[in-house]
């Protein structure tokens, strides 16, 4: 078995173990349904197909939206789902080729409480543990920074710029912009200090206390504290960090937000959080695990090695011998004169004709 | 654990390295002017890559380098997904559309723009119908030989424009050298990177 399948199997086991139902990923979705939602995928990346009926479809661009849509249309029962499927994007770089990205993820609908968020993080941590020893799970709660920004009374245009600069940790330009907006020195320093804060969650939580300006910020920090207290009790882990710069440009996430990083992989392998805006009806939390990135970076997959049994004229004899071996190992039956076609290094052992 | 740093060859290389050397990130191999593309300080676990300026952000974005020093022009053009952690304040210039004096861009059916920055040209001139001619150097030549009407380029002193009888028609974003960091590397090496940034601020 290849590493990819081993990972998928193990992830599936975890999610089933926690009572999640499988969501079967449709290959298309309705293009307009997709764009009526606040998606965070660039419109140009979506691959459009014109169905013979004249309808415009999109080759599955975002499983979360499909799943939420099916849930809202009462096509699913229960409210905890996991999926294993492909999404398709047009690359905006150089060749504009279509890329297929294999994703595994979970979605939980209509459960809006701390324990649900903890369960999601717990599953994210277990998923990361499956594939790597050196990873970080960075989390934040978007209302902490939002609460601070509210105090600044910025226009929505400036706010969008500020959010972008925060997400790039671009304190130089942030300082310049806030000066232009006539904010005072203390206000500018506050935000910049928060942007620079990064580290183990306990450490950052303690430091963040001094920045609380209003109820929203207090609630946000209380939530993070409680969340971490319980999470750390049920799944002690030193790899959780707090990072207030986790933002999303389109206001997609509304509470908890998190990203998982694996050493030497340059993009987040897990992205998730709590979102309430989708279809304006739904409270949901979930994440998606970018399996494609992990597979590309893991060392070459070790084959679950096979035994070769060679045969000449007597296929039946070889078959019966192999059948007996197959109880415990994987056996490939090969006709003697075909052996040259195989790379013998890949096999455990070779059993020749006279040896059985 | 090595720290990999991508430096842009050319215009900002000397200043970039001078700052890093000032904060203890020296590399003798690099000072010797070797032709090697990978230069190391084994004792301090530093590795420098000398790359084309327009490639620095790609090395950092893909994680081949943990950090790099690059002009803001490249970041604006390519929109790389990196942390842009410090404005180093040197290599200052600005984007401008320039052309022969008296050329009125609002009166053209189609404007032919020669540039190294096709994405920015389309975005800066989005209200016009433009025809982009992508060049890799000697941009100023294009309007002189009527290959293009105007150019979009970075302007430092304006000397090259003057020498070629071109004038600035519109000014756009200001540019300077930036220290950029790979988003995943930051998570694993943030202590070292934060210290480096604080040290650099001291010497700027």
C-alpha cells in the first residue's frame, strides 16, 4: 500500500471513530450557487463547464460549500461529516493548467459551542500527528483583533487594507497607514505589538491580557483560554501556538481560525475555523487537510512489499501455492519468461518453480 | 538548523548584505566575490543564495529560502504569499508610466506599454485599453523606436528617462527593499527571525 492510502485510511478511521458520517463529494456544483456564497477561492481559478442543458457548472472547486449546500437542502442527515475528495483549480501562475488537489476534511453544522470547537482542534492535531513529528498548529479567534480595530473607527476600505497588512505581518506599512489615518502612537503600537506576538499559546495568552479594550476582546480571550485549558487536558501538546495574524480577507471565518504547518512544507496543510456567513443561515466549523501537499513532500512511498511466485506450465499448482501464502502476505504470480519486466529490488522474495 | 537567505544580485545586493553583516550574519565566501551561487558560513549556520532579483520572492515563497531581501516592485508584480516583515528603507524608487513629452495617454485608442511588470501595468492602467509588450531590460528603448507608446518602470533618479527624452506621465506606488519571510519557516524559526529583525532595526 502506498503512503497516501495509509494516511487516508488512518484519517478515515479517526473520523469514523468520532462518529462522523462520510460526505460523498459531487464532481460538479452549480456555478451560481457557488458564487452566491462567500467563498475564498478566486473566481478566475474556478473551472466552468457548460452542461448540455445550458446550465453553467463548476468542476468541484470547494467541498465545504457543496457540503453546506447539501446540508441546508436537507440532503444529509446528522451534522458531523468528513470527506475525501478532489477539488479542481486553474492555476493562476505561468501555465494556467488545471490542478487537482486531494483534500480530506471535516464539517460540523449547527453546533456552536466550545466543546465542538475543541473536538475539531483535537481531530486536526490527531491528523497532523499521523503525518509528521514536526508540525505547528496555529490558532486564533478573529474577534480579538476585530475588537481592537473597532476602537479605531476605520473606513471599510482602510479596514480591508489593515487586515491584508496584518496577514502579511507587514508592520512597516501598517505603521505608515495608521499614521496617515491619524491614529495616535499608543494605538499604533498596540496593534503592531499584537501583530508581532507569536509563540506557544500560554505565553501569548498571558501577554494579550493587557490589550483588552472592550467586551468583544475580553470574550475572545476568555474563549481562547477556556478552549486551550480543556484541549491541553485531553490532548497535551506543545505544538499549539497563538497567532493573531491569522485573518481572512473576505471575512469568511467568524470565530476560531487555525492553520497547521509541517516543517519544510511551505503552505498550511490544514486550514479551518468557524464560519457563520455561508448562506447566511448556517453555523459551522471545520477544516480541510491538503493531502496533496503532504504527499508531494513525504519521502517516496514504501511499497508494501510483495513476494513473487514464478510458474511455468502449471498455473494451477502455482495458484494453489500462492493462495496458501496469501493468507499472510501479498503475492504476485508471474510467468517465468516475463520476470525480466519486473524490478526485482522492489520485492521481498522470489520463489522459483521447483521451490514449492 | 541552517537559516537560508536569498539575496538579489545587482542593484540592492551590496546594501542588503551590508545590513546582514552588521548584525552578525557575515559570510566570507560572499565577500570574496566567489562565483558560487550557494555561499555558507558554517559556524553560524547561514546559507546565502544569490539569485536574480525577480526570483528572490519565489525562493522564499516556496520555502527554498527562509527569508530574503527583495524590492517591493517584485512583490507588487508577483503577489507572492510571504510575510513582508520589514521595510529596509533603501533601494527607494517609485513606479511610473513614462513617455515622450507631450504624449497624452487619455487620447489614445490603445496604449502600447513596454514593461517588465505586465500585471501592474494592467492594474495601474485598467481604465485604458492597453497592449502590453513584456520586456526584460532596456525598457526605455521601446518608445524611442516606436515599439511602444509608453513604458511602466521603476524610476530612481530619473536620469535614464531624461537621457532618453522621456518624462514621467503618472506616478504610482513607492518602492523600497523589503525583508520577506516564508510563512512556514517563520513558525519553526520565529525566535531567530524575530531577533534578526530586531537587530536589523537597531542598525537601520
